[in-house]
C-alpha cells in the first residue's frame, strides 16, 4: 500500500513569511496527526483529526498555526507568520482509527528552516 | 497524563555487541508502548509494539523489547549490532483506549567497527 505522502520535503523561508505543508494519508485511514520535531527532541503532537473533525489541538499555537482536513482525506498545515523557533521537521502520520492498538504510519516529513 | 523517559541521548556500541536502549514510562492507565526508528532525513518507522498481550515483543530487524510493569520499563534490545542499525530510536506511549501518542526525546545509536 502507498505510504503517507508529504510535500514539500524541504522549505526555507524568512521570518514573518507564511508557509503551508501538505499531507496525503494512507487510503482509508480515518485519523491524521501533525507532529513537530525540533532538532534533538522527540516529535510533539500539534493536532489530531478524526475524519475532518479536530480531536486534539491543545498544543497547536493557534495565533500562528492553522490546519484543516477538508473531506476527511488530505490535510494542510499552515504557519503565518513564521518565527525562527518554528524551524523543525513537520511530520504527518495516519492510523486506521483512534483508540486501538495501532502504531501510526509516518510520512518522511517536511524540513522547515526559518531564517 | 503519560510520559516517556529515554536514558542516554547517545549510545555507542561495537558491531556484533549487544544493543540496549532504555525506556521508562509513566501512565495512569495500562499503556500501549512502541519503539520507532528514524534514519537520517526520513520519517519514523515502527519497530515493535506492546499492546497488553505477550510481555516479550519481537520486532523487525532482530529487535525485541520486554514490558516490565513492576519497573515501568520497556527497554529495546538486539543481541548483535549491525552497522545498518545506526539511527535514532524513539520510545512512545499511548494510554490503552486513548488517542495521544507521546514520544521520548530519542536515543542516537552509533555502531562502530
């Protein structure tokens, strides 16, 4: 089966600019996650979708970050305006359903550098 | 709330030696536990998972982990390290029946000749 697709792979922007990341989960996976992985740290959950509804966005900096999952399939994560501390790898993951004993399937990530 | 502590941010072993990566967890409910591996510039790949069945779990690439409730541990082992095992390893916990997967800070494994 095809994996989780993410684009772009790399992005360099100046601070205060905006950026958007795209994720296409595994077909049929109802649950989609966005994680932020800062260099030297473990991934941190930003937002979780169940179909097209938000389940958990408690760690999403809502003043600058937004995410949507229209039609319960693809998802986009946006940062506006970007700050230097947003430099990180943004990982998208999906799973068949929440609350079950599945591990997540991760995409290769988008490496963002804010200068 | 759940959390994971990985002891040792960097571990170095010789090729052919035992690999032991340590993970201790905290969870208010019976947990599900996972080990992921991340190669440079790649996403995370699931190595193995514990979901309340057998306490000794075997995964891919010869890795295994043992769930020890009394020690709140889920250490990852491999009898004989290979150069291709060099990567970063993350332990993660999810409350049984819950949604949120929480990761540790990772252990970078280096394998030397």
